[in-house]
């Protein structure tokens, strides 16, 4: 019997950087066990070019990447989510749509690399730092024995991963 594929929705306000990178990392690092999507409460309509650079190194198919509203995933014809993870503090504090199926939710806060000002090298360093922080947490999650854990245990693990101090990346 094939292993269950889990649907994950990664939320951020603008859906242009952190959530986009997390979508790609879940889909590539999960080795087919996960189908990740990303969305925003107030999508800005474009994917940050520095996020595109980071996603490119994962080998993820970028043709479908776009900044989109979380409303797309609250419709009756949307895939039912198993997990919803917010990656920015603004989205975590907003009133979310109703998600059918009572998915497990968690907040994994990351600094906004798109807010960093400076030259392109400075911005790339910021994106590299956050990309690696997201990658570390995604790696912890995809290694969980999900088929042996109940929903409460998974919620505890997700919260624990989100509370982990993010590793510093050498600059």
C-alpha cells in the first residue's frame, strides 16, 4: 500500500519569500511524502527574485510559483490540508479562513529577508540565512515518523520545531 501523501499549506502575509522557499523545501526534501503549497493573507502578487534564486538551487519546478491568496485554499474544491504552518508573525496573528478537515497548525517564525535593505550582496546573505533556517526546520519535520504519531503528538512536535532556536549560518 502506498504511503499517505500529506498536504501542507505554508502561510505568510505577502507570499513572496519565506512561504515560497518553504513550499519548495517541503516538496523537495519530503521525497514525495508531502505536497506543499504556499499562500498569503495579503499576497503582493510577485515572488521575490532572491527567493527565486534560493528555490532554483533545490531543483524545484518553479513554473508554478506565484504569489497567491490563502482564499484559494479555503474553497470547497481546494486540496484538504493536513498541516498549516505560518512562517511570519503577521500571518500567525491574523484570523485565518476555515480550513476543512481540522489540519494541525503551527507557527514557525522567521525574520523577513525581503525587509532587509542594502545592496544585492546584503540581501542575498539575508535570504541565504533564512533559507537555511527554514531548511533546518523542514528537515526536522520531514524526518518525523508521522505514520506512528497521533495528531496531538504531531502538534507537539510541530510546535517544538517552531520553538527551536534557529541555527546561525556563517556570514
